[in-house]
């Protein structure tokens, strides 16, 4: 989607920093996303109301942005210094999936702002389904499928939701209403977007992968027919 195009903008903006990190192993930056992302998750889960809650939500947004920046820098550094490896790509995708689930569950386990654990798990699983089809398409076809509601879209909207929750907490503002026992606020909205976005992504990527793989099967079949085997003999 639209926010996915921001990757190129970030690449251009990060070039001066990348040039200063030429002696750093890209995997180091990749690993740093984990503690940074887990710190963001803890703040998301523990944030309450009032000024303290506002500071925690704001801190979660800052830590999340930092994790996203590290996630983008490692790949840019690897390409700029000729250190692109299969292990690095695998590690990057693995930690991305871990943090995707942890962030959604952290928001869902915040008992003050959401607290519906079963819905948080549902949103996390739907998000994983969509992400799985993207990486599986890469494993089978050799090309990444970025269709649907991308990770970049979800991350940026989550940061906006955290900042919105910070403002509401600071102002001691209540929710915007209630629907089926769920408080309507920035946290519940981003969890709903993540869940429905994951479902949408799963459908879009499945349809595209089916078309791409069937086309690839026609042009480069994995096995020959029995008739062709007989003719070869």
C-alpha cells in the first residue's frame, strides 16, 4: 500500500548514517531490534492513564520507531557494504514476525485500554497468516509478495495510535464510546485494523500467489509429464 513506498524515502535519508556504519556487522543491527521492540511492548502493555500513562505510550512509540529504523538500516547497510547473506535475510524476517505478534499481544493485554485477550490473539494470528503468505511466496517462487496491508502500513498506523492514546491519557479523556463491550479508543482501533488487515492481506496474497505460481508452473514445470519422459527415451 501507500506507506510501503516510504522504504525508498527512508533509504535515501539513511545513506549518510549507513556510510558511518561501514565497519558494523548488519546482523548486529538486526539483533538490536529485538530488545528495542520488547521494550516498546512492555511500555504498551503497562501504560495506564494520566501523565504516567501518556509518557509510557509516548515512550512505546519512540522505541517502536527506533526498532523500525534498525530494521530498515540493517538491510541498507548489508546492501551498501556487500554483506547480504541468506542468514541475515532469514534472521530479519524471523525477528519481524516475533515483534509483530508481541506488539499486538502487548496492546491486547493492556487491561486498562483494551483487555480482550482472545481478540488480541485473533488479531495476532490473522496478522501472521498474511505475513506467512508473503514469506512463503518468496520461498517457493523466489520473489516477495508485498500485496495487501503491508507491515510498513501497520507499523506507522500503530505509532499514530500510540501517540493518540498518549494524548488521551494525558488529558484524562475517556473512550469515544463502546461497542459490544469494547471501549472505542486508539488501541482498540489499531487492533481491529491489524486483524482485518491481516485477513485482507491473506486473501490478496493468496490470490496473487496462486496466479504467479500457476504461471511459473506453466513456463517452468517442476516435473515432466510421462509422455515427455517416454519421448526422451
